[in-house]
C-alpha cells in the first residue's frame, strides 16, 4: 500500500499529520472519534476515511453542515487523490502521498545489495557528531579533508536569502566541493510534507530532464540513507532500469536532507556518466554534512516566510476588522417608548455575524440579525455582501416577505454553493407596537412578556442562499408594554465547554424572566457574564451576536 498522510490544519491551531493506513478514521466533535475537533460547526460524527479496494475513500457521516471535497459538497463516497483538500467546518484537511512531482522516477524498487554500493545512515552524517569526533581527534584525516570545505559552505550561508536563491546557492556549493557532471536539489512541497519537487539543478537542460531511480529515492527518503554507487551500469539493482542504461550513468551519489524532527525534507542528487569519474566515501560524507547545514537554513527560510506571511495577514485582518466594524450600526436609533441595544463579538479578527437597524421612510424600524456559514475572512466577505444587499433592498420592497425572497435569490446567484446564511428580518411599527418578521432558518428568537410568558419566533422559511426557489412567509407578533425581544446567533446558545456541553436556551429564558427592570444593554451584559461563567474563560469558539429590544412600561 502506498503511504498517505492526512495533514490537519485547524483554523486556530498548528497543523499536524495523521498517517493513514487500512484502519477506518473518524472525524468529528465527539470524543470517540479518531480525531476530535472542538468546532461547533461539526457534527459529533462528521466524516469517515475508509480503505476500500486499495484506496482511501472519504464519506460524509450525515453531518449537519456537510463535508466539502475540493470546494464541492460531498455526496456519497469519493476516492481521495493526492493534493485533494477537504473542508469540515473551520478545519482544512489535505490528502498527501509520498510521491514525486515535476521529474521522472525511472524504475521499480529493487534491492540495494551490490559490493559497488555504499549506504550510510543519515544519523552518521550528523554535523554535531562530526564536530565531536574532530574535537576528540578521532577522525583527524577526515577532518583535514572536510573541515575547510564545511567552513567555507557554512560561511556562504550566513546571510539570509529567499528559498529559491538558497537552494541554488546550496547546489552550487555542493558541485564546487564535489565535482559532478549533473546534480539536483529536491525538496518536499507544503513545508516538507508534500511530494518531492526539483528546486535547483546543474547540468540538466530543464527540470523535466531530471531522472532519478525510485530505488535511490526510497532508500534516501524512507530509509534515511545516504547512497553511493561506484558503477551504476554494472550494479544489479539497475538491471531493469531502462533510463539508467539510456543515460549511461556510471556513478550516483544521493543524500537525504533531514529535518530536526527525524523526517526528510528533500535530497541532494549527483551523478557521473564518465567511467573514470566516480564518487567516493569522502565525497559522500562531505555532501551529507552539507545537507546537515542545509536543514537549518531551509527550515529557517520557511519559518521566516511563515512569520512574514503571518505579519502580512495580521495587517490585512486589522484593516478588515476596521472595515467590518464600519458595516455595523454606528449608533442605536432613537425610538420613543423603546430601549434598544446590539453587540457583536467575533472569535477571530473578522467574522460572519451581522446585525443592523435601518430606519424606513414609513416610520418603521428594520431589525436584522444574520449568521453566515463558517468563520474568518470567507464569512466576513459574505457578511459584507449580505449587508449591502439588505441595505439596497429595504427602500425597494414593501414587506419583509418580498425582501427575503429577493435576498435569497441574490445570495444563490452570487455566492458559492457551500456559503449560506440564517437571517432574521423584522419590521417594527413603533406606533402600533407590532413586529412583522421573516426568519430564514434562523435560531428561534425570544419574546418575553410579564404575565404572558415566553414566546419563540420560529423559522418561517429555509436557510438563505441554498435554494433558488425557496419561499418565505411573514408572521406578526404584538409587543405589549414591558415585553423584551431577544435576537441572537447560535454562537450564544451553542457555546461549548471543554467537555462538550452546550450553553443552550435555558440561561436566556432565566435572564429574560429576571430582567423586567433592566435596560437593553444590561440584558446583553448579563448574557455575556453567564456565557463566560459557563465556560470558565473569555474565549469564543464562534462569532456571537445579541440584539435586545425592550418596550418600556407606561408611566
């Protein structure tokens, strides 16, 4: 079975790898899964990876919010291919194979057992071990041959250069130290986790001309071995290697570039096609020590690139957060006889929750609360589209039903299939104390009236942006004196503890029942205090929004 890895990239954590075999892998929010994610958008059992007919197969386990393969919602089961990306809520998974990219692998695997072949474990080529031997004078002859070259290479690598220049520089120093007819430096893509790819070459017309024996690749990458063959044409392991025969390769040297965790980032490959030019054990050890130096420089390059990208993203997100704050109401409109407040909190710099207050020409006040699927930048962009669409539609339509129908069509036509929103849109008539609303798949909003109890404003149509021909209907509720209306997103009720418990509706019921004399801002503050007390911290797993409207008692 070919080796495969599932690279897991949580939105708010460090990436890590899961080696896949023939065993079933389950993914979801529940503790019994092979991999558990604390993401409220995931179902307890969200998806499975199975081994079927020699391939890994992805299956959605009936999840509520879906499993997306390469941006398309998964239906049924689908065989995974190298490079596929899978999205589960806010988690990105990449399916990786130990394969090669952009050059030719020239033969099937055969044994390395000829007298003309020398193999040295990469552990023996450790630079610290070599320095210790030199200090202990245990290898004086080797030190006199290698130390000047190692020092020269180390000096040339002191200055920071981008990775593309670094790999060219490294290969140049290698072929200066170890004359070779041809050479190549290959690195794994995806920061050392993906397939091998040619980064620098010497003596080849282009990258497509680089041809390397599969036997040597697997010995270097999988076996962590440095390999030297003195005469490849007479080596029995190349007996069926057509490209080696055609290229007339006489001597081969290949050394893995390890990482600091015991893996392999890439390899350095050299060969000769001239019979009287061969590599020897000294040159093998020298290239191995240079590869040791390369490890630190390459990983530092990636680290610096990550830091620069993170800084750039932070700057962009700071600007995005400022812009998004400008999309929310700058002030609460004056509404005689009512007390109104709203608050939005994002779990990241930008988010997908939205609320708004829009004054209509007929004196009514539009109240909007929406929750965009997902989090982060993608949700924030759709939130901006939704806000612009609603603000454009409010002056054009005569009733909430018409607005929601048009809004749904606009989102279906202008957003990806895996992006949608739950939307509550209501129009308050402050003279008649009546609210006409439409709820597109949104959480049941709450209306508390002293002496009458709790009333839920349930959904009156499907989630917005999923089905082009969806139909919505409006409903009307009265707002007696002293009543309180609470609109919220599921980041409030689905707040999770470390053990997986949900905040739920009961705390909201209790706060509304006990807040007859509280202002709208005070009610929101009480909800937030309860949320923090429930989870024992200030962290947020999801965006959360609260809007509270209180009709004041008559004096």
